[in-house]
């Protein structure tokens, strides 16, 4: 399954992610109105490498958002070796991780992660994905989102979108609520089934869809008026987001478990969340429509 | 380690927990001002047994509180057998679980859990504890709390308090924050080192400390004025409470993992919580004092 390929170096990939972080932050700041900037927080990892966590808090549209880059290396932690059944060798991992929580409940929460992993014994792969968590599911928006992802996937392999769409449905699932986190998107892991160069091109393609997708929702929905009831529902949906991230998300659990940088890992949590015992949802409401569409296997296109 | 003892039946224990639930809810309602009542939510478990989850939302003093009773039985789930290295036999488990989140940041969050487990092959034990999570650590209050627990423990075994106090320090620990959840309390599990009757008496003693402890804090601190800054800090502390419960709490994880009743399990979560990237804490403030006392091994008495 491993294809050695020296044409793309880890440094090339790392620099591309770093560049993507800059580019995304600049475009998000602009779409947000330009007054509020990401706070750039560089950090180092004692065992090798480090990162740059960019955070926006209290923007005009984005209430709390993180765009994090990291490139770390060194001894592969025992837990990773065991979990992934890998032979012992040093590792290098680089990636970019984004979560944006908007003020307005009509603007969705978005998440993107792109990552590259390699070991000194030749093992390598890419992983990542984008998924959308609307507080209110709106078919038109869901179609827009999934169409953008499908278009990006189809440029590389027509089997990618259906496969990675199902993978996202399975991955972003809150088992104890029997509901998906949102309307899914695409998710892929340990991708190394073709030359590294080709997969890297695909990963770049996914990375480049992020700004057009999210700025579309910012422009379209951020000025929509909303009620207190809609705001409360947003905080309930954010509560579920917290539940997913702390209970199921592999990256989060793994990071916390292996002494990762907590503040960077938990940048994904919203500014505010709300829990209520048996939160009531009335039939024939947008909340009801949303709740009933938080399930696997919906074909949005 | 197992001592068979038929003098106390599972039904006696179950009824005592049920009675304790009634008594605690009545006393809390009274201390809260008497206008707001617990909503009583009975439920059944398809595989055997059920429970009664009592919830108060938007009381005068208690913003969100749950006092849950359950008694469940049947086939012991494989995961329990494996985790606890038990031989296969049917089980019976009953217990009471309480978490109270007050409006006023000067009133602490409190948690109590008391539980009894037995199997048809004669295995049995009690577990439980009480721990306090003040949003602001105040020495006098911490001493009051720990003294009440020590007094209850000492009536049964002078080794209990030091042992169970350390156990609580270890258990209520948020590893990824390198801080304890609060000022601890007592925690014990799989307690069966003496006749069942004696341990049951101890468990009852612990259960009876709950109301005097918490109503003391309700009366003492619920009318204290507080600032927006103090309220915000409360929401940050609650965020840590959410992190502990979803990432580490064994009961929560186990319940969610074994298809438990989600709404009852997650009644422990606060109404509102707040996360901020690198929340600033200034030196020589009550927040700083609190943060610096969220560590293991503090002898409050």
C-alpha cells in the first residue's frame, strides 16, 4: 500500500500548509469586515517541531475561530504505533486544522482538517476533510456545500466523493445522540493509494475550496435577522459540537491523550454552549427539520 | 475480598436511595425558595429496571440541577465484565447521582454519587463520593466542606477520609489542563472490605451529609452580589467541568458507551459554558487564587 515517492518532500507539504493558513486567515479577515484580525500564536514542541495557532475572537461575523498549523516530528509515541499498528520509526506530521463558530445562527459552523504523516521507514499518507454543521439545515445551502466538494473530488477521482462522503457520515456521528454532527462533507484518512504527488494535488484542491465555501455562507447569511429562540437553538447545537469533539473526535482525544497542546486542540470549542434537559423541539419548525436531517446517508445532490 | 452477607438486600438499598432522592429534592426545593420544583421523569430500561431523573431548571438559586435515581439489572454487558475482569453472571446496580449548577458564581457546583453493585455469583460492592467545584476557591468554605466529610468518614473508619480524599484528588483530575476539577472531596469504589451492613451505614452517612453541606453554601453565598467578570469566570470553570465529564468521568463514558440513557447521564452538564483561547488570569486576583489551588494534595484541614 505504501508508495515511496521522493518527488514531494515533507518540507514542500509543510510550506504549502503554512501558506494556506496565511491565505485563509487573510481572506477570512477580509470577509469578516477587516476590522478584527487573527491573533497569531507561534509555539514550539519540546520533542521537535511546533506550530502557529491563529485565533479570531469576537469578529464581526466569526465569534470564535481557529486556523491552526503545525509541523511536528521526533520519536513516534507508543500510543500511535499501537493504535495504527506501525513499526517503530521516527515520524513527521504536518497539517492545518480549522473550526469557525459564527455569531449568527444562520451561518453554519465549519471544520476543515488536512494532514500529512510520514515515517523514516517510508510509511506515508494524507488525511483530512471538510464538514459543515449548520445550526439550521437548509437544503439549498447543503446542496451548495456538497456540490463544491463533489466538484473538487471529481477533478481527481469520481469515486472520491461518494466514498469520502460516506466516510464523513460515519465519522461525524454522535453515537449517544444517534445523530450526525451536521450535514457531513468529506473525510478521508491514510490515503496513499497513488503517487504522493497526485494525492497532494487532491489535498490542495480540497484546501482551496475552503474560502469560497465559507465566505459564500458569510456573505449570504450573516446579516439575516435572528430571534432569541434561534440563538438558543444555536447554543444547543454547539453543545452537541462540544460533545462530539470531546467524546468522539479522534484528533482531539489523541491530542489530549498524548500531551498535545491543549489550547490549540480545544480551539474547536465554541465561545458559548447551552445544555437543557430534554430540550423541546416542536414539529413543523426549522429546528425539527434540522434535527430530522441529522442522519447518515442523505444524498444532498 | 467478597463477603457474602444476606442481611442487607438489594431491595433495601434501592429503597434507601429512592428515599434519599425524595428527601434531597424536597430539601433543595425548600432551600431554593420553594417556588420551583424538580420535574420528575421516570423511565424504564428495556433490558431490565429503570430510574427516575429529577431535574430543576431555572430555580432561584439552582440554575440547573439533577438528582437521578436508577436501579437496573439483567445481563452484565461484556464491556463491564472485561473492564472489571468479572466472571459472567447477571448484575443488579442501583444508585443516586447529583450535580447542581447554581446561578451565583459564589455558590459552588456540587456532585454526589452513591452506588451499589452486585452479581448473582455473590460479587458486590459500594462506590461513590462527594466533590465540590467552587468557581472561586475560598479557604473557609473548603475547610467547612472537607470537615463535614471527614466527620462523616471518621464515624466509620479514621482511615477513610485520608484514603478517599486522595482518591478524589486523583479521580477528579483534568489531565490535559493539569488541574483538578475543584477542591476534591471523597471518592471510593468497589468497597467491600467489611460486612455489607457496615459499608451501607457508611454510605448512608455520606448521603446524609449532602443537604447540610449544600444548603449551607446556598444560604451563605447565593445572595452575594457578583460582577460580569465573575460570571464569565464561572462559565469558564463550567467549561472545564464539561471537559472533565466528557473526557474523563468513568460513569459518563461508560454510560454513553453502553447505550445508557443519554439525557440522564448528561444532566451533569451546565446550562451555559464558555471557552476562550488562553483565557487571561491576572495575578493577585481571586481567579488566580482559584487556579493555583486546583491541584492535588492540598490539605484543607
